[in-house]
């Protein structure tokens, strides 16, 4: 068995990390992953690979063929969870995180949930998502919602509301 590595050298599919992370397979066959780091000359230091800065701003977002979410072990899955979304139409993949003030300072950098998704219908903006829920330490089953009214996937959390197409790199026209 060979390991899959990103274009910047991160091993993709690592298990037993204490946080979730996304990875994408591009049409070029290369992989990119948020475990990667990039040197930021204006800051003089490395920073984590970023969805908006490193996929959307470089237009590599148009090359995404698969979107993955790798999640740490939890009570329902001691080996961790993995979700894969094939992307058949450019400009329909997205990823984002949700944080809350009471989670800041925790090991997960304040992340309450991490979401990967694919727009299924550009007109209605209906999308299918997988959600890592950090407080529950569990991944959702496929969750359907819309980009304009991203809802709550469980009781006790507020709906997210409308998502920014520009920041996420979505092209729905």
C-alpha cells in the first residue's frame, strides 16, 4: 500500500489526529490538504494551507475533482471517520469551519464543526454536506440544506444562514 501525499508533502488520510481536516484531489492528480503549510513572505513565516488563499485565490478551486473530510476517532468510530464528495462540476465544492467563543483556547483551535459540501442544484442552491461536529466527536450522515439558509444539523446550535459564494469559491451562474 502506498501513502497518498499532498503536493507540499503532507500524508493524506492520517488517522488518530485530534482534529478534522479537508483534502482535495485536483484534476492534475495532485492532492492539497489543510495539513500543508506555505511560507508567507510578507509575514516571514509559514501558515496553514488555506481554502480561500490557496485554492480560491489561485483558481485551483476549478480543478477540484474530489473533496474529502478526515475526522478523528470518536465514541461511535474508534478509527475516525472519512467522507468523500466527487465533484463533477467546477465551482460547486466548498469547505468552511464554525467556531464559537466558548471553544477558543481548546485543542481544536476553537473549531466547533467543519463542513465540506457540494452544490447539487445551482438554481435552488441545494447542497449535500458532511459535518464534523467536534463537541459530539462525530461526523454527520449526508446533510442536505441550501447555501442561502444553511440550517442546524442538530438541536442546540443556531443555523449558520447564508454562505459567501466569493469566499468559498462557488460559481453558480
